[in-house]
C-alpha cells in the first residue's frame, strides 16, 4: 500500500533534518520511498511566534499498519531531537501520517486520514505535487483542495539541491530561487 507523509522542520538546520528523516525512512526495511516532493517555505500556523517552516511530502510503499508506521516515525523524530513542548510550536522535525491507502482509523494517538490536512496548504501543496490524482477516502481529490492563490506556501526546489547549496535554514532558503 502507498502511504503519504507530511514532513516539516523549523529549528536548527531544517533542510538537513528533512534529509535525515528521509534517509531514516529509506533505511527502514519495512518500507520503500516511492515519491518525494519539492521543499516549500511556509509561515507557521497556530503558534506564530516562531521561524518559518520547510515542508514537504513523501510517498512510501509499505505493508505496515498505520499504528506500526506511527511507531517508526515517532522514533525517527525522537532520534532527530524532536521535543514536544508547545502545541504547534517549533520543531527539529515533524512527520505526520496523512493518508495510508484506503485505511481509515480514529484513535487517541492517530487519526488517518490526518484530520487537519484539508486546512493546511503547507500539507496539501506538496502532497498534490507527488500525488495529483490522490482521492481521499471521502471521495475528495487532494488537487481540488489546493488553493490557486496561496501565498503562504512558496516552492523552493528539490531538497538535494538545497542541501548541496548549503541552504539549511529557512532564512537562507528564502533566497534560494
């Protein structure tokens, strides 16, 4: 099954943390990387007194149940220094499970599809880049949810190019185009 994940970071060297998270996902024997979006510069949502984020989406192929995938992604976040101190606050890395094939689940620790992804252009824009035909379990196409005039989300380019150019932090990445 194909699962789609949203990644974000805004503390330390976010481009490096995104690259490290993708490397950790790729190294997991229970999954394989299928597609990787561009990196997008986005303003913070919720708690706004923090740096801008670098966001992206990845598609993986796996036979893991969402709860098993959550365990792996939480371990990757922990390994990369993620601390949960402020809701919607700054983070070294965030890996959200957005969609896992046709599976739906609603538990205290995990809801799939992600319950707030429809409200977040920083999730929808990179997701629609790698899965333009993705239809959510309720029948809504992700591409239809992307705002045409969204100014909150700015495409910076491919992660590898940002890393090669030494553009690790959001303020440096803002000049990357």
